[in-house]
């Protein structure tokens, strides 16, 4: 399902398209050891605050963004 914010995640959670884009970016910028960029690095790439980057990373790792980022 899609809402004005974007695809709806598990439990009906709205997923803003910018978070999907940031999660895709994080996956594309994995380090050689497979680790993801820090929340601060994700946020800086999108001109956002560190807290937002941590939220994107957390939601992505929980799978809220994973199925929609493909």
C-alpha cells in the first residue's frame, strides 16, 4: 500500500521516500567488512541531523525499509 508519505511498512507504518533513499545509499556504501555507514554519515549525506541517520539505520536493520528499498 502507498500513502502520501510513501509505501506503508509493517504494521501500517508510513515510510517517507527520503528514508528509503537513505537506506539504499547506506547499503550501497557498505564498508569492505560489510558494516554499514554510521548514522552520522547517513545523515550527513542527506543534509540531516545525526538522530535522523540513526533512525534510518535502525529501521533498515529492523527490516522496515529493506523490502521497500529493492
